[in-house]
């Protein structure tokens, strides 16, 4: 039996050889492909990586679909074959890290894990210690094309004999991305739209246009006229399209028709009016015509019928105001003018009347009273004491009124005063001739009377009184009478 000193044994065992195992993403591992031997501990990779003459490569394939994520695995290992000088120490903890990774879309975690080295490692001539969990290398595929990168994996731990031993493996990364998706997105476009113009420029139109697809979900939709744009009057065709990550495109159209079917807006229509009639024809009424503005055409004229300044007949008349835009859209408004007979007849009454009593009942008084209405013309007058009535002594108030056909009534009054200013009428005998019966003359008797229009018979007072002795010669007898209203009269008669 050959005994080799320990120091020489270590030297003898320091042989390195790089080994890499080719595997599949799903965990299938290919046979080991070996390269030319070397003498020392060697860093190995197994899994999806490929070793060919010390060139380690990791290919994600030539049929990677765009916008997908693919993960491959590389399991780091330390391989002991033959002897060499670079050997990890017994019980070493070899730290595995991804020290660098380059290339668009490629990524891996920096800290991969630890490979535990067994206690008798330096005495082994052929052994491999692997990382418990493989290193995930991820490729985030973009659009179709060829992608390349590189990755460096470092294994570092205590070195046999002292110090630190660091081994590295350089891995080239590659992928070819193709557009696997041949199905275009599904467009969701609005139905043809009809909207009302809001100005001469047309109308602001908003709509929703979306697309659905699996790669990516809901791609962006681009339209020839964006939602929220101002669409002019008429019909505009909007073309929309969406492209998915595989370059599949879908397009579609819809129409937006902007029309003007709204008439002008009429403002300032007068309120209903009530005006007094000035004649049987009614009244001339003036009013302020309303104005109109159209969303498309701006200010528009307004025509009202009957026109301001027309003569409106008695009763209610509806005034209709109309405005049209250039597309013959018509708007109307209306108000009512009510012409009413609100004026009462005008009375023509006499002033105060003074009449002389013709009897104890007073006096018959006649007068004239009339009335004229601005609508109905002459109107009959009714008075509390008709003309031709007998008015008693004193002052009587006569109230008169007249009513037109609309029921408007006017009343007024005047005074009739019946007075007694006529004195009684005295009746005396004619001259009396009497024969003296003595030297003193003769006693003469006579008869007198008095009558008053109001008081009737009144007793006159004569001097000398009847039956007095009249001396010889001629004497005048004076008689007087006074009625109840102190009207007095005098009359003289000649006596012998």
C-alpha cells in the first residue's frame, strides 16, 4: 500500500476541471458534457446552461414570444477531480453570487446561496458539491428581435492553506423573440352618433373607444379624431385602430353627424298685458318685441303678430312671436293682450236748480241729464228723482248714475231747491160809496180775502177795519197779508 504524505496528497488532489450540466427549464437535466481536464477545484454550472470548450452559454431559445417572461435555471457547483493548488478548505461555506449581468431584458438575483464544503473535501479525488437551489435567470421579452447579454457567477470561500478562493463562470445569454400572436385586438367602437350643434363651429363630442387583447390586455386605441374634439356641422368619419404587442392591428370606423335642429332661443317675451279700451275699436297697444339668438347663427330677427302699434279689439288677443334660423328651425313664444272697457260713462248733469214753489206740494222741476261712454257711446241715465217730478219745498239731492255694457258705473248728483218767495194775493173790493148817517160820517163794512200759492187762504189785515166809521170824504183802506214763509203783500182800496 502506497502512503502519500498529507501535504503531498493535497497537492496531488488539487486538480480542477470545469463541468457543466445541460438541463431544461422544467427541471429535466441532460448528461454532463465535460471539457479538457485541469487540476484544481472547478466551478460548475448545471441546468439550462451549455458548456462547449469552456464557453458557457444560456439560450432562452429562438421562439420566445414577444412580451412574455421566460425563466431558465443554472445550478452552481464545485467539482473535485484530480489534484491542484486551488482547493476550497474543508468545511468552507462557498458563497454564490451573480456579480454582473448585462443585456436588455435579462435579470437574476445577486445573491444565489451557499454551497457547503464537506469536512473531508481535500482528501476526495472526484466529487461535486452543488448549490441547493438553482439560480433563476429571467428574460423579459420585448418586441420581436435578437437579444444578447452576459452573466458572471462568482463562487467565493475559504481556501485550503489559508486565504480566500474565488472562482468565476462567465455565461453568455441569448434569445430570439418572435411575434407569436396572430390575432388582432377586438375593437369596441361606438355606434354612429348624431349630436346637436352647440355653436357655429359644431359640437364637442366625447365617446369611448376601447380594445381587448390578450397580449397585452386592452391595448391603446388611437382615433383620427380624438374624443372631446370639436366636430363641425355635417358627417365626419372617425377611424380608430389598435395594435397588440405582436404587431397585430385592428381598425374600424364610425360616423359623427353634427346637425342643427334647434330653433333660436327667444328672450324677453312681454308678460301678458291688460290695457284699457279707448274706443269701440279697442286700443292701440305698443310693446317691446323680444330678441332671439341661435346657437349656430347667432342673433336672429323676431316677427310678432299682431305687430306693436296695432289696434287691438276688445277682448283677449294672443300675440305670437316667431324666429327662424338659416336652416329654417323655428321657435315661437306668445303673450296675451287683453283690451278691457275699464272706463265708466261720463255724466252730464245740471248744476244746482232753484225753483219757485207752485203749491203746498212744492214745484214740478224738469232738467236734462245725459251720459257718454268712450266705448258704448250715449248711455241712459237713471236719477233718484226723475225730471218732471214734483219736488217738495226745501233742498233735494238728486243722484244719477249710468252703466256701460261692461258694467262700469258712474254716478253723480246735483241739488234742487224749491223755495216760496211769492207773497199772498189780496182781493179787495172796488171803491165803496156810502151815505153818511150823521155828522161823523157812516159805518162802512167791506169784505177782503187773500190767497197764497203755498198756504192757500190767508187772512188779510185791513186798516181801517171793516165796520169802522168813515168820516165824510174819501179814505183809503190799506190791506196786507203775510204767508207762512213771511212773504207779505199790500193792497189799498178807496172808500167814501
